C-alpha cells in the first residue's frame, strides 16, 4: 500500500482532535465551565475593560507589556494612546487580562452582576483619570493594583446594596489574596450557584432570546471555539460573530437573573440545613 493511500484524511484528524478536546473539557470541574461561560457572555465589556486598563499601563510605561495584535510593541503605541485613549488600541488587546480580573472577582464574590459592576466602576474611574498606575511598574504590579481596585469596588457595591448575605462563598471577602485561577478546582464554589440542573433550566429559557441561543451556550459549555461552532452551522466566523453580538446583551441579563436566583436558593438551602 502506498504512503499516499495510507494517510488519514485531515478532516478525520481534526475531528478526533476536537473530540479529545471536548472530552478533556468535560472532565473539568463544573464550576470552571460555568466561569468560562460567563466570561464568554461578558464579551464586549471585557474587551473595553482590557483596552482601558492597557491604555493606562502604556501611559505609565509599565514594563513587560505584551505586543499588540499584529505584532506592534506597546512602546510604539504611547503617542496614539495619549492622543486617542483606549480607542487607539486594537480590539482584543488586554482582553486576556480582563478575563483574569473577571475570574478573580467571580471566585471571590460568586456574583456576575457584582463583578461586572465593579469592573465598570474601575474602568470609569480610569477614563476620568482617577486610576493611578505607578510609572515604570512591572506588568504584575500594575495588574495587582487594578485587581485590588476592583476587589474594593466590589466590596463597596455589596455593602451599599446590603447584599453581603447574598454572597455565600467560604472565602473571606476582605482577604486580598488572589486565587489561583489557573487551577480549575479554584472554581468549585460555583457548583453551588449554577448546578447542572439549574443550567438546564437556564438553557431552556434562552430559547425565548433566539432559537440558536441554546446551541451557542451549549457549544461554549462543550469547550468548542467560535470557529468550530461556525463549521457545525455551515456559516462563516463573521456570521457567528454578528449573531453573538446581537444576542449577548440579552443573554447576559438572563444569566445574571438565573445566577441571582440560584444564589438565593443556595442560601435558603444552607440556612435550612443549619436550622
């Protein structure tokens, strides 16, 4: 048999690799997968936060900044940022950092609404010139400063709304130690808020948002990329991006409401158990 005839078609290799990735992702703690779903749905707000914070980092000449998409060095963007602010930065620049901040706050407080409101507040302060990153600090130091600012903002939001009892995590909220979000087990507390059963109810409800909304969330929960889901649908990446941008605001609100409802149910169950 010739070598050419014995080769496995590329599509089969791709399919096997995808199935393996899905199997690995399915083995992750449920809370980790919930956190990833919330990050996906947060989407545009994380992009805005990331670019805003990275603009501050660039203006403060933070050391160790990654290159921007396209390979442009952060140092080369200083003048553009000084003239045009975060809008001078390409889409996606800083989004990985924003996702990290989001996950840290989600682990600490367990409430997506509190997390996004806190990050929005810090972003607004940055736009108004009220976030002061030390000149010449390292990327780690600058990131830690922003995370602390977001933690404080989240605590203030909880206190101002009298919602301390609605955040049922074991970790001390006033502890500034940053959880290791690289460890999937860190997210196990989210198992108590959105259980698989609660997620099933959520998936049923999003059908009212759009007929494809459930398919989208299920693809994320499987660990599929946007490109993989587009291939399943037989459409382009651009078409999927357009769809996600359209439904994301409503999905975000639905997720918030279900997370709040699930949190309150978990609190009542814990209270009844203690009694």
